[in-house]
C-alpha cells in the first residue's frame, strides 16, 4: 500500500481474528484486514449505486439478470474457443 497508514484498535470475535491471522500469510494480519475492509467498502458503494439506479429505472428483474448471465457465459465460451484455437 502506498497510502499513509494509521494505527487503530478494533475488536472482533476471537475465532474470526484467529482465522484471519492463520490466512494472512506473509503480508500479515493488518494487510489482510485492510483488504477485507476495502472489499466491503466496494460492496457498500456498489449497493448504493444499485439503490440509486433502481430508484431511477426500477428494479432489475430475474429475467434480465438471467439474460446477462447467459450473455456472459456465451462470451466466456467464445473467448475460451478463440484462446484454444490460438494456442
């Protein structure tokens, strides 16, 4: 991280802290927790964006979600086919 850091004291359940510590690896617990918090902030921001978009355009339907998933799957299949034929 190139951003300035600060030292904070947080409280969390011991089992979560121990699991995080065990998974943190060489970067350490602070980096692991910082990455987890950064991901949560991204999710919170995305949820806020979705709320604003749905207020303006209405909720996304299950059919629209499935259609987009199908398009994504098709694009991935095409990319894999192109990658396999290029190799």
